[in-house]
C-alpha cells in the first residue's frame, strides 16, 4: 500500500474526435473503421504512460530497464509500425503481467520476469504485446472499454468497493489492463513468433512463456496488486497447441535459435520478488510498511492482497474481510474524520469511541450499514492516528455473522503498532537468487529453506519450467526466492 493512492489517468483525448473514415490495418491490410487517428492514438498513449509511471512506478534497476528497452526496440523496428514512439519499461509490481496501451507503450511487471526462462521467452512476451499494438487491438479494446464506461479506473474508499462484487485484487488498476478476444490473442501470438524469428530469437520462446504462464492458472493469486497475465490474456489449452504449430511453421523458413539464457539470468539475479518495503510487505500473516513505519497482523490463514489502494485479507469461503487503507488528508479531529468517512460509506455508528492502540490515538467503533453483495453488514472499524496520517482498519461481515467474528476483527485492530526507525530499516524484500540443485532436493525443502515458506513449492517448480509433481534434477541451475 503506497503512501499516495491511485488518481485517474489523463486520457480525455480518446474521443475528442471520433473518426468515421476507414483506414488500412497495418497487419492485415484490410480496410476497417478508424476509431481514432494515429496521432490521437499516440497522444492517448503518452498521457497514459505518464500516469502509469507516476502511479505504478518504474522498477529501480537502470541496467534491467536498458536491457528490456533494447530488446523491445529491436523487435519493434521489424514490426509493421516501426515509426511509432515505442517505449518499453519494467514497472514495480509483483503481479505476473505484461500489457500495452495504444501508441506503442509497453510494460512488463517485475513479477513476470522470474517466471521466464531465457531471453527468447522475454522477447516472446514483448513481441506478443507489440503485436497487440501493431494490429491495433489496443485501440479497439480501449474503445470498447471506454464505450462501456470502464475508463482507466478511479479508486474511491474501499468499503463500497467490497460491495461491488469486484475481485479485491483487481479494484482500481484493473481497468488499465485491456482485455482481448481469442482472435486477437491468436494474431498477437502469430506476430510474436514472427518477430522473434525475424530477429534471431528462438520462436519457441513464445510457446515456452505461454506454457509456463498457463501452468500458473491455479496459482494466479500468488502475486497480487494488479491483474495477472491470464486474467487479461485468456489462454485455453488449444491455444498452446496452436502456438506449437506456428513455431513449427516459422522454423521451416528461419534458423533463429538464440535463447541467451545466461544473459537473461544475470539480469534477473537479485530482482525483488513479491512486495517491496516501500509499498509494504507481507510476511505470513504480518503486514509491515517501512516507509510509513507501522506493522499489523491479519487473521491467520486469510490470504492477503496488497494493492495500490488498500490491503485486504479475506477469510476463505466466507464474506469476512479485514481491510486497511490510508485515509485521504482532511481537516478535523479524529472523531470527525471517523464519522465523516463511515457516513460517506453508508454506515451509522452503533457503539464505541476514543481509545488508544499501542500508544496511538484512535477511534474504535461498531457500525451498521448495507453493502451491495453483502446485504446488511456489520463493521468494526478503527481510525488510527500515526504521525500526521490517519489509517482506517476495518473488519466487515454480513450482519448475521458479524458477532461471531468481532473478536477476530478486534485482534487485528489491536495488532496495529508503530515501528522504530531501526525496525523499519530492517525490513528487507525477498529476492530472486540462483541455486544449483542437489541430490535429494525437493521443491518443498528448497522453498522452506530459502523463502521461509513464503513461496508455495508448486509456484517455485513452475518458475523453473517444471511441472509441480516433478522433483528438481540434481545439477540444474534454479531460480529460488531468498527471504528478506
């Protein structure tokens, strides 16, 4: 949870002038309706790029950024639209994703990189996203979402967000990620294979990355914060088979076979895996924030989602939530802030008042209200003053179940505590490291030893292009996650 919540993206240019003329698609050569001119497309991309960089932030590794940019520019130069102002960047998100916006602006999350095996797979991901731009899929998808009123997302206070029945991990930034149809995906796959082959990278890298990412479907909740690649790039089983056919065709006319595995591994050796201290880190049931200097403990066994708007824990198989948010700056006493914010969310106070939590001034109260999707809802909310900021920590449950979980909510609220400068400085992110497998190693043993159990063994296996049921082979170089 960063100190500054997401603001709306500046993209008003989209429909400033909707053109009804026809234009030639650069990839297919077919005449089609031009929803916006190329100049408008580029301007939209530039405005959105500025907002993405401001909101998500770039990963702080200049050498890695140059590496990705060089690969992207080489691929784009051989595409059907080499004249676009192409830009390629790694954003500081633990999600497993890559995405493009109109005009040639393409992003990879740092979270996707450890799940790629070599440079050919990296080029395959980038080439696939280039394909969405060159075939103007981004323009069409953006136009559809805007026409449907989706836009680029606005984050409000999170209590209403729970009632909108939206996946918690995708509230807000989720609308940034354009969703494509199956035909668009197949075309982007074909273009990605072609771009790899034209530039010397093994076209099989496209299939390799798709196979690995497809294996992650069952573990898609492992990296949170923004939607994962599979939620924006649907990957049915037959699409993996189609990729193999495209690769076989490409190899008939191309000798491209470069993978550059070691060069790629050098670039991701040491990359942050999972949450970063600047945005808060999850350690088991604990959430720790070094920049804001606080910590708390969520209920044991409740999966935690750390997004750009909020930190959320949801009880498995129940509509019970514990949510944490930084309250927008406003004047007045802490009692006034609590009253105004809960009233804005549609909740009325039942009981409670001023107290202290681990030395911090707070208002803790029980509220009653109605949320879409939950109906009559009970809330146990704490507004906590820490430094010059107010935090809202709230437990939510349907009214009929609320009393049964109030003690659990109070336990989470009571765990909120300030950190000393030394404690905050001691928070370290998990990082990717390279490890040579030994005889007798198992994914469970490696995961427990290296990441202190913070990474599922199945996810570690998939990260290394193994089926989860396959044990690591002695002598193989593996990507592991080392605990902070």
